[in-house]
């Protein structure tokens, strides 16, 4: 690729990133059916989706790995490249905790996703090996490093800062947990994050409270236990993710077809 073509591609990518950012509106949520490969991305695009987002659990399962950054980074990037090439829509990638022990290493990994065509990522604030929450200051340093790389590459990359506060079994889902998540949201926003993802939070009143306290648009995962979408709209949620549900449903259909085929053959 010559320099002019590369610049044109980066300009197009920046435009997609801006379009993706504008889809995050409080009370008018962006709904994302998380994909795992180019084929599932094309199916979601054909269904009229305005954007594509991967789900790390689904990508891992589809490639025979466990979730938690067990998928080799080269495979993650290669999968992303194929997805970006398969659709014309903005593509955000679930990068779990950033694939890097240090802020610099995580920034380098995220830089590879930008070079592969992504317009944003999910970034968790816990350690992939044990799920323990990182100190706020440590996560802030990681977000700042990632933002610096995105600025250097001139892409308004959407950092969806995922907090795993509500995935901690020892933390009650109450006002104190919401205040903790909101404190993280304010720190992450100051560091350059663009959105707050709070998977595991399903209480309608607590979701509304976090929307009120967070300076960042809130992303909630539809786990089947979360409030109905109408209630999430009323609460001011800006993004609804499906997580591994689409992959699980698709694999269930395949399994049912296999069972039906075996039955027909006796």
C-alpha cells in the first residue's frame, strides 16, 4: 500500500470512529450483537446494524480457547483484520484487559488494533489471570497510554472502559458499589476514556443511578437478567451489548441441526 492509500484508509477509519462515537446517546442506546469472526460480522451487518463489536468470550470459544487473554494476540489481530475487511461498518474490538502487563505494552497491543482498522475497544480494569480489580491509578495510566497511541495514529479511538466492580462476588450490588464504579468512571474519563461498561449490573434503580453519576455514557450487557430495553432507555443507557449470547445461540442451533440429522438417519 502506498502512502496516499494509507492516508486515505486512515482518514476513512477516523470518519468511522467519529460516526461510532455519535452512536452513543443517553436514552437512545446503540445495540450491539457481539460477533466472533468475519462471517458473523457479515450476518450482523446484513441485519442492518450500524456498527460491529467483537466479544472476547465468543472469539475465544470459536477458536478453541478459554476467555481471559488465552487467545494469542496475533490470532486476535488477524481475526480483527478479517472482520474489518468483511464489512464497511465501524468495528470495535473486545481487548479484555489490554494484552499487556504494563501501560506501554497494553498501548502497543491496542495500537495494533488501530492499525488493523478498529475504531474502538473494550478495556477491562481487572487482571486477566485472577479477575482482581486493578488500582484506579494503575488503570488510569493504562488508559492514558492507550489514548496517547490513538492520538499519535490520528484516530479518535473509542475507549469503552469496562469496570468489573459488579462481577466481584464479594461486592454487594448497592449504592456503595455504584459510587465505587462512578469514582472509577470519573478517573477513567479524565484519563481519556469515552464510555463506561458495567457488565453484571442488572438492578434498574442502580443502573439509573450510575447513569446519573457517570460522566461517561453507560454500556449495559443484556444477560437475560437485565431490565427490559425500554427500561434501559428510560434510565439513560447509551449502549446495550449482548456479550456471548449470540455465539451461544448460534452454536445451539448448530447442535440442534446435528441432533436432528442423527435422528433422521436413525
